[in-house]
């Protein structure tokens, strides 16, 4: 049993309005990638070489072939039309690819800017921490200070031991004399 109040659905489960032409849908991302691939190919030496070979063959055929076999006589109107058609499609595809690259560059630049700000904040934090450690270390004995104090104490102990030996020797000589 069907509900007569609901409009019929098309193959994409969208209501179909009577008298409206439904245009095909396409994925903008897939179309963008396709245009980038075309633009990338058109910017290669391979494309230029192939295009030059095709145009040279076109010229050669339409100037050297028997008159009855020429399909585009001397002013090459059909070739001009083909090249104009190619250019009319190539230009928007290249612009679309450039716009997509610009968007990617902008996103990358925003991410770089965000990372640079984080690194700057981290660097400033570390600089403050190092400064506070230096201030704290100003109140703490340094390695050089401890070394000099231990050297001084060792010298005092050596002198005391030497005096003690001299005193012990004197006492021993007095006892045995």
C-alpha cells in the first residue's frame, strides 16, 4: 500500500517535483582531483611534445596529403576550433586546480602560524624557567665554590696532620732521650 500524499522518490531518495528536470550530481572533491590531474599533466614537457607532434601531423596531413583526403584545408579552421575548445576547457580546470592549491597553501600556512605561536610560547616559558633557575642557583653553592672549599679543607687537614706528626715525633724523641 502506497501513501498517495508523499511525492515519489527518485533513485537518490529525493522527492521528485513534477515538471522539474533533475541535474546529475557530482562529487566536488573528485572533480577537483580530476582537474588537478589534468592541470598537472598539461604542465609537463610530455604534453607539449605530444601536442607538438599532433599539430605537426595535422599540418603535414592537411598540406601534403592528396586534396581529396585533406579534412582541414590551409587556414586550418578545424584545428583552430579544436585548440580553442581545448583552451576554453583547460583554463577553468587550471584555475580550479590553482584555487585548490591556494586553499591547501592557506591551510598549511595557518597550521605553520599556529605551530610557530606554540613554539614561541614554549620558548618564552622555558626562558622564564631558566631565568628563575639562575636566580635560585645564585643562592646555592656552585660546583666551583664547593671544589675550592674542599681543597681548602683538605689543605688544612694536611697541615694539621703534618703538625700532629711533628708533635708526635717531638714527644717520642723526648721520651727516648
